[in-house]
C-alpha cells in the first residue's frame, strides 16, 4: 500500500489546479467550511478548495482519486445533519462550489434555467423573477444554501405541497464523478425515456456519488395573486380536515399549509422580540396557509374566506388573521421561518424531521407528544412544519429550567428513537426532508430493509469504488451489506 500524500503535497496539487487564491488553509479562513451550521460538528481538512469551473472540479477529483484522498463536497453548508463538513481525521479535502455561481442561461420558451451549482437559492429565484418566472423552491436558508446542495439533499421547504421537492424541479444535471469523469444531461427535456434516468441517482445522495456542478431547473409562471392567513385550529386533526376542505375549494392554489404549536410560537416570538402574534389570544395549534394563483386577488381572497367560514362552521377553526397587505404576509412568514433559528439560539432541542401519511399525522402527533411528556412533563413541545406534506418537525425542547447539555444528555437518544420509531410504525420516514448526513446514518440500519441497504451500497460501490466521496455519510457502517 502506498502512503497517502502529505497535507503539503495535497495543497501543492490543489494549487496547481485551481491557483493559490482558490485554496484556503488558514484556520480562520477554513473555520466556516469545517464547522456545520448548528456548530454541532467540527472537522479538519488539509485544504478547502474553491474551484471556478467544472474542468477544475474534474481535475481535482481525478487527482484525489489517483491519490486515494477523500473529498467532501459542500454548498452553502446549511445542512442540519452534519453531512457537508469533514470528519476530524483531517484527511479529506473540502470542495466548496461557491465560486461557480453563474446563471448560465434562461429559456423563457422552454421555461428552464441553467445554473452552476454554486448559485444560491435566492440568486436562482431572483434570476427567475427578472425573467418574470418563478423558481418555486422556498426554504429559510435561501440566502446561503446553493442549488447543488439543494439537489444533493433533495431539499423541500414550504412550497412542496404545490410544486414538489427539488427532485421534481430538475430536468438535467452535470455531475463530476469520483474518478473525474463528467456526466452531463443539461438538456432541459420534459420527456426523455431513454433508459435509466441517471441524474436522479445524485439527487438526495448528499454528495456520496458525485459532485453536482450545474443543473437545468424548471421555471413556473409567476402567481399573480396570493392570500395568506394565520389560523387558530382546534387540533392537528382539525388542521388536516381544514386542509382537505381547502383543497376541495381551492385545488392547486393551496401552496403552503404549515402547522405551528403554541410552544413553537412562544419561542419564536420571544426570539424575534419585535413581533406580536397575529392572533389576540394564545391557542394550542395554528396553521399558516398560503393560496396563490394566476387569477385575480379578489377571487383568491373570496376563496380563502370560504375556506375559513367552512372551517368555523365545522368547529375546526377558532380564529384567524388574514394578511391585509404584503407586509402582513411577510410578518406571518417571518414568524414561521424563524422558528428553526430560535431553537438554535435557545439550544437543547431534539430534532426529529419525520413524515407520515397525512391520514395518520394527527394521531402520530398526539401519541408522540403524550409519550415524550410522560418522560419529562415540562418539555416544550416545539412541533411545526409542512403538515400539507405529512412532514412535521417534531422538536421537543428542554424545559426552561434545564440546561441544554443536561436535557440532551439524558433525552436525545431515547426521545429521537421513540419519535422515529413511532413514525416508522405509521409507515413514515425518519428523515422527511433534512437528509441523513452523519446524524441519522446509523439509524438507517434499523429503518431500511436489508435489500434497500444492499442496493444503496451496490450503487455506491459502482460509482465510488474507493469510497472517497463524502465517506462516512448517509450509508451506515462499511462492514454492513455485500
Ligand atoms: C424548517 O422547515 C426547516 O424551518 C428547519 O426545515 C427545521 O430546524 C428545523 O427543525
Ligand atoms: Zn422544514
């Protein structure tokens, strides 16, 4: 076995390919690339490489492959699962795509946009808007997260109900393989049944199979009208019924349907400091509903009122605040979007990102909450998320009088196992939209079948036989299946 190249040797090779300015090594410069968004995972790397072209990514990969050097691909590094930072062995090169941030083409006849992987989500949305189109993916981290990372994690967010996950929004991709070869399907076709649809292998693979360098994304018509309401509901069950009614009355105009529990609202209002609840009284459960359409504003508002009236009549709705202006709508959304950061700042939340069939979600929330509260009654039940997709962020938060370390030390594992187990028992998923990374990797053994794990490993070995790309992420233990 030949010895691995020294850090100096790796650095020299990387500088040869991307130039000295594309290589970061100082601790102060690399800190934000080796530490994850929540500061739970901190790794080490001999060099953070910032390539400017696909050819450079390819050359970096070819060199690393030839020299058995592991590589961690990285976009905006906003992952919650620790999947985008290196481990602390200090052997892996980080490749961050942020310099590859050009919108390459917009075709308003084909309704597609071709972008490099390092374009931020906000950048992609703004470029679409300039062409009077919508790129509909919507997540809180849009200012930092990148299209390549959105694809690698099959990002979801608050408009999945209407537009689907990132997987549904991509038509073509360019990907550098572990050995440096480049796979490209940047063609923008809506129909192409010529065998395996290879691009989808890389969507949700979290950088374990290849490095996405560009993509062709779908563009949608811009909605002309939107109507937003912050609604107090009787219970999660009432929320599900209200969603059914909203779909009956508004069809595809139902764009977002987000659940918010009282402790989630309390927490975020405390964190924001300058924002009041849209509703005068405190309620146990609320939903944030957004309708959008190409019709006029008046018609859409009338539909929203019909939904609310129907909900009131049936006892599902207790109160509602309808956004009277764009500014109101923004405030409602700010309250929703900031819940995650409010938790990060408070510390001590047990993050479970689960999905179950919509028909089971109310019962799931009831059971899981009762089981957690039986363990520690003062736990703040921060439960919120994309109810319309059957996806809840079920994030029990430490009681006010317990420290984060203390609470997490005692409960992180038992509570996440409990919640994941209950979701699984409802035919659900233990990671609806946040992916696996390193945080959930070992849990897959329990929740995926042997056949699924074997297939995952077979695909991994076919594309990355040396296990150099984002090693130790997504796939549980190397000793596992054949
Ligand atoms: C959201 O919907 C994000 O706000 C983050 O998916 C959720 O922090 C979380 O648990
Ligand atoms: Zn979410």
